[in-house]
C-alpha cells in the first residue's frame, strides 16, 4: 500500500519557496519522543534597538477548529470500467461514525466494509459471488478533511472461469487479482496509522512553541520562549523583561500566523530561533528556523537648523552691496566621471587650435615680407616721425673699361634685337614732327 504522507509534506514545502536558504531534514525534539521536519530556514539581520518579526505562517487546514469530527474522516470505493465508455461508478462509502452506504441496489448484501474499519485501520472491500460485471480498476480513497490528508490505493480485478488461472501479483503500479467466477474476494486497503483513530481533545493536540538557541548551544539545551495552544492558553518563559519583548498573536490558530515579534533588539538576542508546529492527533511535526543577526544601532538622526532668512521690508538698507550669490551644483558620481574626460578633450582641442592659428599667422607674415620687401620698408618709414629723415645710401662704384665695353656690346645686341622686331610707326606723330 502506498501512502501520500510524504507527498503532503512536499506540498507544504512548495508553499514556502521564498526563503533565504531552503532544506529538508529530520531532527529529534528536545524530549526525543517525536521527530520534526525542518521545512524552511531563514537568515534575518536587523539593527540593534529596532523591532523584528520572525514570520512563521502555515495555511494548512490542520490548524482550523472544526468540531464535526464524525464527517471529517471518510473512505469510499470507486470502480473504473474499461468498457464500454470507461465510466466511473461509486461502489460504497463509510464515515468514521460508522455509517455505511452502498450505492447500487445490485450490490446490496454482497458488497460490504468492516464496521470497525476506523478502529483497526482495515478498509478492505469484500465482494461475494463475483460476476463478469465486477471486472475493472478499483480505488480505495481515504480522506481526512480535518487534517487535509488524501490517500488512494488501487487494485485491478480480473475474473476467470478456470481455477488454474487464479493468481495475485504486482504489476509495478498496482495489485492485480485474478479470481474465479462466483467466488468471494477481499480487495485489500489497509492503513493502521493513528490518524484514523479517535484522539484526545482538540485544544490539547494543537500547540506551537518558540525556542532560542545561542551560538555554541546544542538544540536539546535551547531556551523555551513561549507556548501557545489552540484553546488560547499561552505560556511565556524566562525573565519578565524577556516575556514583554517577545509576543505571539492570540489569533494565531484562526489566522494560521504564528510569527514572533521581538522588540528592542539587543546583541544578546542573536542566535537561532525555531518555530515548532505540532498537531499530535494528525501526526504533524514541523519546524522553521531563523538565524538572527543583530547589527550596530542606526546613527541618530541629526536635525539641521536653517539660518534665519531676512524678509524684504521698508527698513532694509539698500545702500549696502548685496553679497555675491553662489550656486552649488552637485552632480552624481556617474556624471562627474563622464564630464572630466570630456573637459580634458575640449581643453586639448582648444590649445591645439590656438597653436595652429599662431603658426599660420607667423608663416603668412614671413611670406609677405619675402615677396614685397619695398612695402615693408615703406611701412617702416611711414611709422617713423616727421622730424626724422632717413636716407638709404648705397655704395657708388665707378665702372671699369671692361664693364663699359660689356655694356656697349649689350647695347649693340639690344639694337639688333629691336631691328628684328617689327617697328610700329605712328604716321600722325611723324607728320607733326615734319611740319615742326
């Protein structure tokens, strides 16, 4: 028989996903009589002198307070036929109060369950005078609505006419029974867990308690802080100042919130806090752990007083010069990192442009002096005063006979060149000369 108790705990683990770190483990309680499952663990840090809330929330149905215990536990058998339309048929059901109901009149008197099923945990279905119509897949469904537990056991029933073919085996998923036609068969469904037996008072079965474990202290020597029962009874432990700073809401069981509020945190409050949820009747034992770290207190808030501002009025002295106004611009760090390199680039660019301009102006001035030396001399003379007189005296040399001969030869050559070129004669000018 397969149970779904582990699946129920796994479902609870999925509800508490947003945790600092998450693990599943089994550890013994302080008394050693029962075990608890650690479903969640958290790291919590808070400054000293502040208030912190260690949230321990469980939204399971087990924490509701329902007095109708006789209708909360039920078992029912269903049949899934392979032919013709794969329909499901309810065979029988039974409540914990002992009421048993058979749905089909054809099954009256030949299908039954034990009246002590909820006491001994045996919910097997007895079928007498098996027929071919009884073939199919049977499912035994166990429900505990109060504890939010659901379990299912499946059995495959086949009918044969040959006694040699009778057998029972496991096909890997379910039990298979091959029975002789007309015989009696017992389809097994056994669950002897204490959850199906009657328990004590509801208020005594549900309890939550908080423990505090200092660094270096074992779990079995942890200090008990507070106990809270479903009846509303609350017990606090330790000195009076410790009881006043640690509180749990009295509506915890109705809201499913068992959080612990710690006021005025001190360095001595650090350590491992554990929230234990127990429902002895349903066999539920869960634990949530909180590692609390207490940091330094926050700095005191200093109130800055602004200087008094002078309001404009008629008595104000307007002859005094107003002080210069300074505007402080505070840029974020990212903008400063961006503007500093940009300023360096712009400065280098302006310096390079100024240097290039000076070089171009000097070069152009030198070239103008080389091509126009007389203009430069005249400009220098024009800048001189009217009372001064400057004279450029050049050295006069007397030409030698050889130079004169060379000059003469050059004149002859010049005349020869002029004779070769066509000479333009102005007749008007020649007639004027003739008449004169």
